[in-house]
C-alpha cells in the first residue's frame, strides 16, 4: 500500500517553500489577532478559506499569501492524483482549489457598504452577498474535502491516510472550538471579560495547531524518496507507471 506520493525535486522544493510560508503566515495571523487588533482567528483551516474582507492591510497580505501557499501545495497533490488516475478525488480537490481562490477574490473586493451621516449602516446587495458567501463556500469546500479525505483513507496508508483523516476531522474540530466560545459568550453566566479572553485565546491556539497540523500532514503526504511502485496492486495508471520506470 502506498504511504506517500512520489514527486520531483522541483515539486519538493515548491512544497517546502509553500509549507514554510504558509506556517509563517498562520503564526503571523495568530499574533496579529491575539496581540494586535483583537480580531478573532477565523479558522476554516483544511479548506484554507478565510474571509479577507474588512481586514487590515497586514491581515489581507497574510491571508492572501497563505491562500496562495495552500493552493500551490494542493496543486502538487493534484498532479499526483492525476498520475494515479483518480478522477473523483481530482474533481474534489479542484473544487476545493477553485472555491478557495474564489473566496479570497470575493473577500478583497470592496463591498460598497457605507455609514450614513445619520449614523445608520447601509449595506449594499454585494455587501450582503459578501457577508454570507464564506459560510456556504466553506461548507461546499468541506464536502469536497470529505470526498477527497475518504478516498485517501480507503485507498492509501501512512501520511496519505492521516491527511485524509485531517480533511474529514479537523474542520469539525475547528467548528466545535468556535461554537464552544460562542456558547460561553452567549449562554454561560458569571464569566468575567478576562476569563472570556482567556478561553478565546486558548481556542485560537488550538485552531492554530489544527491549521499547522493539516499543512504538515499535506507536506508529508508527498516525498522525493517515496516508494510508489506500479506493481503493488494499486491503481497507478499506465502513464504514471511509465514515469515511475523512467525515474527508477
């Protein structure tokens, strides 16, 4: 059973740089939200879809850079799935990539919302769409990730299977962490503001750990030294088998 996909040295360098930059942007975003503006770390970790609208310029750069790094890592994984001939998993991953990029583009477009002289907040039609789109977009991205994750779990072992579990489980844990803080804020009485801030910080830290863990498993799912044999009873297609023989 294949535990890692084999990639070229160029793709390996691309994965290394993308992983390093992605982790750096996640940490900077966490520090910016925790010590800076106080904006909540939004999570939406395996999909990589974070709302980038209504953010400071620094947060905008961090989110877009992380999005590009995540897309590049997914592109390398997609190349491996093409070689294996997995149409269903290819389609799921392409869906994740397209919707992630679309979410980032929609997030950076000015909404046109204005604050009137009388103090009322007037939201445009696009602004209303922009505020609702991330929820539905993230939901569809998770469904696509669920399809990809279950495929990796069923067909492969090692880091590929672990990354499949990350695609299925990590977004649920992230949502639970966000819901837990909302529950404390709205339904639990007797908590001081400092206590709420403490719970919020712990939730942010756990979300950061999930995000970095997901990227790390994606990085470890491919390797230059992976033993991806065409005669191991797997589904390596003819084109992939020819490439494997040439490399060997």
